[in-house]
DNA sequence: GTCTATATCAAGATAGAC
DNA sequence: GTCTATCTTGATATAGAC
C-alpha cells in the first residue's frame, strides 16, 4: 500500500517535526522540504499535493498505535478488560515518536476538518470495543474519555500536569478498571 | 474593557459561525466580514488584525463559561465537591451558543499555537481547584479529564456518542463524584 | 528521482474616499 | 464608522531541465 522509498518516511518525519516545533499552521511544503533536506519539487514527487502528505501522516500514526497495542495485549494477563488496559498503557508511553498522532491530527484538521475521518473511525471502533467490555458502558466510556482528554490536552499544549502527576493519573486509571470490574463481579453474584 | 458597539459582538458571532460551518482553516477575514454583513474594512476597524479577533473570540467564550459556572454554583447544595460538579454541569449544557469555546479555540490555535495561553491558564486554574477537593488528586483529575475529553472530541468532531449516551455519561460522572466522596469519607473515619 | 523557475491564487493588511 | 480599491506576501502547484 505505501511506497517505502527511504525518502518517503523521511519526509513524513520532517513534516511531524515541523508541526511539533512550529505549529500546524506553519507546516508549509517549503518548511517540510527544507527540514527533510529535499527540494519542494522532490517532495511533490512523493506526495502530489499537501492533502496526500497529511493523510499519509495520519495513517502512519494510526498504524503505529495499532501495532503498539497488539504488542501490549500479548503481555497483559487474560482478563475481562484487556483491550481497555492496552489502550491506557499505549497512551502512557511518552516516547516522542509514539506521541506524534496529535501533531499529525492537528495539522490535518487545521488544513481541512474532513481529514479527521480516519481518526473518527478509530475512535468509534475503540469505544465500541471498550464499552462492550464487562465494566459497563458509562464507566468504560469515562475511562476512555479521560485517556483521550489527556492526549488531546497534550496535543494542544494545554495540559496542566507534570510527568509525575501524569503517571499517577495513569496508574489510577488502570487501578480503577480493576476496581470497577470487581464491583461488577460482586453485583452479578 | 471590551467595546460593546453592536457590531463588535456581531462580528464575533459571525466568526464563530464561520468556524463551525466551514472549519478553522476557512475562517478568513473575507468570510467573517461577509457573514457579519460588513466589509473587510469595516471589520478591520473593530479588530485591527486577525489575531485581535481571535483573542476576542477566546476571551468572550471564557467569560461565558465563567459566568455560567457562577450561576450553576448557586443552585448546588453545599458539599465538598461543588466546584467540580459545577464544571461537569456546565459542560453538560448543549446549548449552541454555549459550546463555541471549541470553535474559538481551534481557530485561534490553528492560526498560532501561542494563542492557547489564556485557555491553558483556565485549565490550570480548574485543575488546581478540583484536585485540591476532597476526593483526592487522581480521581478529581480523571473526572475533569473525562469532561475535557468529551469537549475536545466534540470540538474536533470525532465524538462517537449520540445525545442519549452523552447524557448517560455525564450523569455517571456526577454520580461518581458522590461515590468517590463517600469512599473517602469512610476511609477517614 | 531530484532539481530550479515560475505561474497562480488567496489572504492579510493599508490607504484614503465618503 | 463603513466602504472600495489596492498593495504585498507567502503558499500551493506546475513545467520542464538534468
């Protein structure tokens, strides 16, 4: 599906870097080309227009998170809320390369709001999966919303939390999933 | 502080409307002027440049929510988590005029990420207030993050919930605040 | 496959009449 | 205080050489 010429990923890396450093509105083709070390013509050979670059950015980030969650799932002992937990643990990861979904998304949406469609779909699928889990619709939704809230705040650089607070919150989220699960189990007996 | 010529608010209304209908990237001065029924020259008489319009949009929305929360607070029986509850109830309001903070913010941030500063400050103040409440830092943070998550998703049009689900989630959030409070009370005895 | 040069266009902002 | 006309810039995209 995606061509894997070395410059292809190189250009996407550069585009993400520009967004992170200068903001979505400054992600011009000139800036991306300069950052990637190619000319604008070279860039436009790989991505015939700006929208195709933005879509590639979003798609690559979606794939990165999907792959990460599959890996995480393997290491979670079987239990009723594994999917939801893998989602929390994936978001907990502060690795720079891992947290560029926000950058890609804000650049895409700033250019054309309709480009949010693939992300909308991912969000939809997530909530379908998690709210069908055994802790109940509302509680699963709230946990997921809190995780997305954290990510979206970080994407907009309005998060009020430092690293230590951030990790305490994620730990509590994981704990709450278990607690909600236990409450539910008792109620069913 | 803010001039209240009728056209002043009229122009801000128009700017918000353009963002909601066409997206942040299409909020050009031409489009706003056309929507407001004035010429570009007329618009630029009130707002000397685009940034000043964007800042006015954000400030007005912040004030609307502050005023709304003050009103809501009066109707909440005294108790330990009144501030947090007023925040949830304010977010619950689906009145169109009330939910334009997202539009203003996305337009501002799309133009220049540094314009998020006033909102960053509001978010900071909120979390300071709520997490100092008696249900404990992590739980208060999670409730607040879930509310902000809902708002930010709606701002980006990626929310997967319909109206009925949305209101069930808000009800559960209010219930959880009380439940967390009770748990805390018992623990302190 | 990568480059330079250039066409085209849209948007922000200014000047000055009424 | 509102208008029209115009200037200027910067960004996307195309054409065509190497």
